[in-house]
């Protein structure tokens, strides 16, 4: 997920993306707990993507607050 791609999305689309990333994180944690996780780096990638989406959402909220 590229930050420039995320900046083009609306806040609602970003919230949907965040929800799907949180579900992915949950599934990866579940796989890790049951010993079925093949690539542990996926957990790190999912966590960073979620953080990236949150950062963009916060940037958009701050821009909206200063514009008003």
C-alpha cells in the first residue's frame, strides 16, 4: 500500500481499508497462535499498513480542521 494511493482516497474509504487491515491482523495473530503462520513478516507488514492508513486519516482530519 503506497501512501500516495491512500491520500487519493476519501476518509470513508480509508476507514474501510483500516477495518479490513485490522481483520487481517487478527487473522494473522490467530494463525501465529495456532502455529499455522508461514511468514511472520506478514504481521509486521499488516501492522505498518494499518499505521499508514491511520496517519493519512489524521492528516486529513488536521487539514479539515485548519481549513475551517
